C-alpha cells in the first residue's frame, strides 16, 4: 500500500490562498498599527479648522483605506448633528 505524505504549504502559499479566519469565519480585518489611527484624527482636526475630530473607529477605517479623510469628516459631522438632537 502506497504511503501518502502531505507536504506543508509555504507561508507564501498560505498567504495567497483564499482562506477563512479563526473558527471557520471570515478572515479578520487587519488593524492599523498603534498610533496610525490617531494619525488620522489630527489631520481631521486640521482639515476641518478644529471643528471635527473623527472617532477612532473612523480613523481606523481611514488607516485601512476603506474611507477617505473627507468622507470620515462628513460622517462624523452627521453623527455629531444626530447626537445634538
């Protein structure tokens, strides 16, 4: 009877393969390194003339490239208006 030997995948093959995250769910979204998200909050204050500071959640989205800084500022302004009511 022939012996079947499984060859482990290289790190490159694993990284390039469409996989699943832990426990079979979708892969986790990478979080920006510490401080990088805060780096998007300061420009939001500068760009808005000190009127808006985006949330850390929006800053993370900017750092991941999911939303532009302008888009994040607009979203934060809408959130702020809703919370005033």
